[in-house]
């Protein structure tokens, strides 16, 4: 994980849980951002009027729909609508949302604040250790298994399921002690839990 990302994570630690993100979404149903894709080191204010701008957007949906820009090496710049800058209280929310979007792909991200905007990009230099460190910061989203080493997961599917369930329960217990009611077991949000 690069130093800038690490410092930003340290500044806003602990990272938000899924419950906090969900609650924030419920309280801010109309929360939208201006989003733009920029080639590294090519940012200028005029780009906010370009075709790579997605004004007044819901971040999660926009990132999922336009993910190929990040895969092509472009950076995602996010600002509050019509401000060309991000409010500081939205930074931990954006970090948690971006990590949650990327967890399925196990893609490690770089975060920074530049020109008063929140900037996210794929960490092209990340190795397995970097990804493990990155996702461990978002412990509500991942348990941080290092798949390159022998984790001791049994070969038998049933035994493996029992083993992983026990690991998840131990992890949940540890996080519950650390975070109390802020923590939701597994990778859940209140809508998912209430639907059961």
C-alpha cells in the first residue's frame, strides 16, 4: 500500500463499517457527487466540462458502470456537486464505498486528496501483501486471507466450509468486541439482515 493511501487511511481510522455506510446512505438519500476520469498528472479544472465527467452521480453505481476507465489506468476524481472539491466528512464514506465496490475483484486502490478532490485509482504496483494490508484496513469488508500462502483450509468441501465458518465467527466476535453495535457480522448491511 502506498504511503499517501496509508496516511489517508490512518487519518480517518477506523474505516467505516457497512452499517455506518448504510446509515449514512439512509440519512443522505439525495447524496450525489461530480465524478470525472483523468489520466495521471493531466488534471485541470476545465476537465469538469469534458465528456469523461459524470455530474450529479451516485458514486457506487457510476463506478460499477464505468469501471473500464480505471482498468485503463485513469484516475477517478470525486467532488461534491458543483464545488470542484470534496467535503472532508465525505472522505471516509467514499473510501468505504470504493473498497466495497472493489472487494469482489480483489483490486487494491490508491487514495489521495489533490486539488481539494478525493482521488481513487487502481494500485498497479500492488502485490498480494499490499492487497492484504489494504483490505485488512477495511476489516468490515474482508478478513484478509493471504491466498498465496497455505491458509490451512481443508481440501474437503464440507470441512472447508466448517473451518471458514468458524474463522468468520471468531473474526466477527473480535470485531464485535472492538466496534460494538457498529459492527455487522459477515459482509452484510441492515437491509440484507432484515430481509432474512
